[in-house]
């Protein structure tokens, strides 16, 4: 029986052949479409300008994949793809993180093994994961919070509304500032 997985893709290094991070992710979509995986949908690729002292540009995307592999076997397969993107011809490793692949959600709900936790523990705080993921499958629900990916994204992007005090009443009488 096939399982569906939502995979987060990230790159912030050039690949000696594919080139810039965006091109690395396009090539990674190809790898996610080869047996034993079937690529069902690919998100747009989001580019993030470098922040702070780092001069590296990030590219992020998400993929919807179907496969008979159980979660730990899929993790092994994704690690093999990452390694394949991190090697020059001849087998010498040249850059540890040309490609990062994480399992965000799967059709089986939650999963916990010594090596793997699904949902991915950090995805709710990461806009670079939620933007592409919500663009791809906006109504997929996080089994732990019940929130959809669209709602998780909105929590990070929507500015908090300012509390509006009714006329003549102090703000403190309508609620604590943290309620808003
Ligand atoms: P990172 O270097 O941040 O990509 O973490 C990689 C390691 O995190 C992997 O070797 C996994 O054993 C572990 N891990 C735990 N949960 C997940 C997940 N949902 N997707 C991918 N890796 C995970």
C-alpha cells in the first residue's frame, strides 16, 4: 500500500554540475520522482536572500511523494539522495549540505522512532518550510495540533492585530495584552 509524504527541500550551496541552489532543487525533484518514489506534486521554489554575515542564498521547496517505503526506510533513501548530491565524481565528498531533505508529514499521522519524528519537530516555526508546504497542500492537517498548513503559515506571517479598547475603557479592563 502506498504512503504519502510531504518532504521539505532546502539548498544553500552550489552543486558542481547543477549550479545554483534553485537548480539543485529542480534536480532533487527529479530524484524524488525515481523508483521507489513517485513524485505527485512539486511546489514553487522559494529563494531567500542571505541574511546577516552569511552570503549564501537559500532555496526552499516542498514535494508530495508517494511510496510503499515505511518512514525509516524513506529516511535512508533521502539520506542516500542527499549524499549523492554532496559528492564530486570520483566519490570525494565536497560539501556537506548541498541538499537537505526532511520529512514534514505523512499519511500515517504521527511516527516516532529513535531516528525519526513525524511531524518534523521544527516545521511549525519555520516559514521557509511552511511557505512551500502550504503552497502545495494547504489543507493537510498537522495531526498534533489539528491546524492546517495554511493556518500554520498564517500564524507566522499574519501581523498580530492590535487590541482595540472600547471607548472610555482602559486596555487592561478588556484583557491582557498577551490575549491578542
Ligand atoms: P538535519 O541535519 O537537521 O537534517 O537532521 C538530520 C537527522 O534528523 C536525520 O539523520 C534524522 O535521523 C533526524 N530526524 C528526525 N526527524 C526527522 C524528520 N522528520 N525528517 C528528517 N530527519 C529527521
